[in-house]
């Protein structure tokens, strides 16, 4: 039950969105027990972001939310892959990205909670 939500300062074309979705779908398996079959992804482009007081370079805030406990080793691998994906697809430099992880045991789906 992972959800990857991204806010980026650049415009995302439909082709780029498809690439992001597909590559994040593959990357989520870096976290044990997670797969594309349960992945929900959201993309918000042309989001007004400022970093170091500036907005003149492409940047991103990506949040990975998931059911279960934290796995810092897996999160480290996931950060490297998300950084690579957003860099290759959207041209966002690694030092202009924040990636946040939230793990919870409280997750609902299909009218009830796990």
C-alpha cells in the first residue's frame, strides 16, 4: 500500500508522466513486501517551490507513504533510485530534491483498515 506523491517545479508531459509511473512502479520493489500492484502515484507539476530562497532551477519534493514499519536500509536504496529517476526524466539535480518517508500501521482500503 505505498503512495508516492511528487510536487515538481517543472512541467511534466504525458510521456514523462508515463516514464515516472513505470519507473517508480519498478523501484517500489526495493522496499520489502511492496510492489507496483499496490502502488498509487500522484504528480503535481509546475508547483511553486523555493529552495535556498531561489526558484530558478528545477526542483522536487517527493513523499513516499506506506503501510508498515520503517526500513532505513530500503529507504536509502529508494532515495538513490528516486533521485536517479527524477534526474533522468525531468532533469532535476539531486541537490534540488527532498524525499520524505512516512510509515504507518494505520491504513485503510476498500472500506476498512488493515
